[in-house]
C-alpha cells in the first residue's frame, strides 16, 4: 500500500474475513493519522471479530511480538470503556488464555509485563 493511503480507501473495502481483516488492519494503520487502538474502538460493533483476530495473531506470533499485542489490548480496553463494554466482554474471553500462554512460554521480560 502506498504512503498516500487514506481512511476512505481502507474503509471502502468489502466485508472482510478474519485473515483479510488482519492484513488490512496491519497495512492501513501505519499510514493513517489514527492509532490502531482508535481504529479498533471506532469499529467496536465488530469487537468480536477484532478480538478474535487479535487472539489468533497473539497465538501465532513470536514471543517478542506478544508483549506489544498485550499493550494494544490494554490500550483498547482502557480507551473503549467510555463508549461501551463490547471489548471488555470479548477480551475477557481470550486474555486469560493469552496470559497463561505468555507465562508458560515467555521469557523473563514477557513474564514481568
């Protein structure tokens, strides 16, 4: 995707499957003036898809990428509370498993987070 990507071009894509949503999420965001967490919160009606994509990405990632994904989840949770509890409900289902995975397979840095 070119540097001039706009929100409209990302938004105009057809409904996405989970894997396509992951690609779009990670390719559009660096070129926009909003953060990934704000983008997720804006699309809170799709919280279940966002969180399931996050969980899949978390479990498929190397240990070094799991900590930033936890920070992303934290940012989404902290900033979405005012707008509704969609993300709290969905992350409540996947975070215990993700944290257990990080503790069992993670290094000291991951365990300290």
